[in-house]
């Protein structure tokens, strides 16, 4: 597998089949379920045993690095079976939890050392919240779980894993991890891995507003925490991150940036938190207004080809939730670091940028004039972001390296607990 690229859905299956065929005594491959469109959800398993570790990749369509990391670690385990013998477990890799969404995000590949942000966003697809399979319906919601969600829940019930890893990647910012309980030494090891790979750590991530920061770069679920997950986008849902706590499973989300931003790692207290949070809210809402102005006069749900409707729906959802996101930020405690407000500033730019990029694609055939205007916004906002934050490309080998090193370290610690 090339370490300079992200695997497509087809690549994942092809490379997994090749690995299973090359080392059949150590690796097996099966379809654990099917997507909404009938695509198989491939589960690659390394080793055998009564104890299990599960890695979930591709939960968000715009984060293909997880599949690359899963294949990289599966290859390591196939070549070094003593690692699994030491852990005393079988390791399972759900290679892409949302293959339908991933197909809508394909068509762009990084060319190291310096791909462009604008090129990345020409093919971006980030699903609407209800189409993200790690989000289960909250108590009282009438929507059924997605087939992909049901498959993952079924696997969690079947395996009752000691550890579940969910692999994520952001377009630009810093690395961080979220853990459903503290594991002694794991945070220190994660920070050491990021430093060795030259990946900036997010001092205080803005994800998981209900989670407790263990700075830098780590969020912990508070002890005794129960109930639904509050998302920074303003949604509430049950989560497959929290679901297996009933089995004593540790869930760790690992986020690796494609472009690193040094500013998010700044631990110094913000000089004027009130002004900092007001400024990020202004950026988000003003850009949201620009986007709405470009779309002015259109119906709330403009006509687009059926296959592009998910892009339109996701873009409109981001426009709708932007005010609630700004309100969430405005209500937070004013004790953030400079790095935290840099993270919020990036999020304030990322939300409308994603919306403009996806709506541009959705309207390209039916309304090329509006699509061109949206393309101008994408270009302008990418340039402003580059000028403001000086994002630096993180090689795919470093992105996957952070995932792999962190998974192996935490798995050793968790499996040792059960000895």
C-alpha cells in the first residue's frame, strides 16, 4: 500500500483480499453487513482468541485516512503475529463503516509533499448528522438506526471488545484523542507519538463539549457520565462510542489532521477570552450570511440530481446549525488557551467552507452560475485560511503512524489490565 495516498472503497477491498490471501493462517475477511446501497461492510480479522479488539474506520465519509491506518496495522499484525500473541486477543478491522458516503468523497488524492486545500474541497462530502453511522437515534427519536449503525452495534454485542478504536481525520488543525475512561500512561504516550511524528497537538479540542479536557490533546468522558452525546453542531444522539460501555469496553477516538496548524497547540492563556470567542462567532455567522446571500432566491431544497442530494442536504444542514454552534461557543466557560481559540477559529471557517464546497458540487449541473459563485467562496476562504493559520501538510505516513502507534500502545495497556 502506498503511504502517500488514501485508499478508495475499492482499494480497501482489493488490498484486504490480497492480505487475507497472502497470510490465510493469520488473516480472514468477511462481510459483516451491508450499507444502505448494498455495499459490503468488510471486516478484516487478525489472529484468534477469546478476547477482542475492534477498530472502526471510515465512519465519516471525508476522513479516508482511517482505512489506510487500519490496513497498515493489519499488515503489521500479519507479519508479526507475536504482537497478537502478547496481547492475547484477536484484532478486528471494520475497514469502512460508510462506503456509500466514502464514494461521494472520492476523486481527490494527496500528492505529497504539498497538496492544496482547495483541491481537497473540490470533492469533499461530509454527511448530514442523521447519515453518520456512529450516531444512533437518541431516546425518543423515531428514526430507525442506519443499517451501518446496526451492523456496528451487532459486532459490539458479538465481540464485547476490550477496546474499540474509531479512526478519524480532520482537514486542518491538531491531533487529539477522546477516551471513555482514563488509562494510566496512555495520554503521555499519545503526546510522545505526536511529537515523534511532528504532528501538532490540539491543546484543548472543541469537540465533545460534555467531555473533560486533559490537556494537551486529550478529552476524557467524565466518570459516571450517562445519557446521550451532545454534538458541537447542536445535535444530541446516542453514540456507538458509548454503546459498549455496558461490556466494560474502552472506546478511543483518534483524530489526525491532514494539515497541521501550530497555533492550536499554544497552551498560553488567551489575553482576552471574551473578545476571542466573540470574534470566532462573528467569523462563523458572517460567512454563513455570505453563503446564504449566494443562495438567496433559491428554494430551501434546490433541485439536484438524485445522487447529489446528500451533498445538498448536508450543506443546508450546516447553514441551519451555524447559529446554534456560535451560541454554544458563546456560552462556554471563558478559560480557554490561545490554542483553544485557534481551534474555534478554524472550526468557524471549516463549517461554511464545507457547506459551500458541497453545495457547489450539488448545483454544478442544474445551476452552474450559483455553483461558480460558490466555487469563488471556496477559493477565497481557502486562501484566507492559509494566510491566517499557515497550515502544513502532514504526510499520510505520519497520519497513519499516529493512529497505529496509539492503537498498539492503548491495546497493550488495556489487555494488560485483564491479565
